[in-house]
C-alpha cells in the first residue's frame, strides 16, 4: 500500500509541470477577445520573394515634358514574425537625398493587401488597399482616404509584379484623369543586387512566424 501511494505521488510530481505548461499554452490571449490573432497566408509567401537589397530607378511622367528619373536603393525585410514587408528607400539626386518607408501586409480572411507609405518629401501618409482578392501573381492597390466623406483628391492605382524569376520588381502607379482614363504617373524598376542574389541562393528564405 505504501509503495502504491509513493508511486502515485511520484507520477503526480512528474505530471504536474507538464500539465501546467499545457494549461499556460491553452490559456487564451486576453487581447484576442476584441482583436483576434491571425496567421500569415499566401500573400506573405508572395512577399517573401521581395526580401533583399535592390537597385532602383524611379521615373516620373509629367503631363507634359520629358520624364524625370532618379536612382536609388531599397532594402526590404519581413517584420513582426513574417507578417509584414518593410521597404526602406533612399534616392539621391545631386546633393538632394530623399527617403521613404513602406509597410505592406496581407489579410488571409479577406485575401487583400493593405499598404502605408511615408517619405521625407511630405508629412502626408499614403494608404492603399486591394479591391479584389489576391490572384497569386501581382499586387494591385487603390488609394484610400481616412476622411469621413471618403473623398480622394487624386484617385490612383498601383500594380506590382515580379519578373525575371524574382530578380526584378516592376511597380507602376496610374492616375485617373477628368475623363476617367488612366495614365502612367510613376514607375519603379527594381533590380536585385548581385551580391544579394548570391546570398539569397545560399541561405534559406526567412521563415514566416506562426
């Protein structure tokens, strides 16, 4: 009888820490009651391909006159356990340096992307969002307003594609004119840096967090 009691006590001591760990893991995140957690999806898998260092050529197309071009660099990284892509741009035109930062994420529940852009040229933040579900090949975003009336001063659309087996990114911005027809306003041609391309081939792509 005594041996049985001692054995049961020993098993209880061994099992208790494991049970405590399971209970802690199963305990709900209090914040999830009003802000449910969400896991990365197909959009994040696509954004992984943008990670790395890039040479950039930016071309602005005015309504009249010759296009204006500037060169720069961009570093793109996954942040918040692979949930968002952060893009950090630097452009140099003569003695003038401008910087810009973009954040883009994907919501698996809706199948859409949302992006925010800020730069050193303005105090205004640019917000964009998908209208349709991600087709697995390109990111199409439309300008959005946070004003109560929802009106946009300039309605625009951007299209971002990967080309040349992931070695190039083509990003184009279109604006609708008074007649409703779109015209190309800005284009980014991004080429993966050679050393970044070699490093990308020799190491695993950063894993998406859970």
